[in-house]
């Protein structure tokens, strides 16, 4: 019988909601593939925890100024992903990226210091 949000193994009860849902999804797939319940549970929990660790705010975009205006650059890249005349335009696009990509936006002041971090 497949597990649900209301009916799942006790070993999943202390997981955060989102991680538990992923563990249930993985566990059900393993059961469908013929794994025994006793083997599927620890695999599902382990894989869901790895997924949760890797999923949280993977990428960082930097909102920076230069002589041409404002840019958004993905952390680790040398070139800008987007360029804007105003900081407000760059910030609007940065917020859109945060929502769409589950990433963090690091907003800098003109002097290069960090003004804020946005990840929601």
C-alpha cells in the first residue's frame, strides 16, 4: 500500500514537512520497483535528506554596479547574466530569479559592500 502525507512510516515523522513528502515520494517509487519496505524506508529517508540539503538556495546571484550601470551576475561567473540602467530594474529581475530558481540574491551598494540578501 503506498504511503501518503497522513500515513507514512514512523521513521519519517521527525523529518521537515517538505523532506518527508520527498521521502514518501521516493519510498513509493522504490516500493513500485519491488524493494521491500524495510529496505525502501532508509533509502528514501537518506535520499530525501540529501535532496533537501542540496535543494536549499543552490545558486547565488549578485546585484552589482559598474561603469555601465547595474548587473546581475551568477556567483562564480565572470560575465553578467543581465544588465540594467537602474538598480530598481535589476532588483525587480533579481527578485524574479529568486522566486523562479529558489536562489539567493546578494544586493550590493555602489561601493561594493553587501546591502542585503534576498532568498524569498
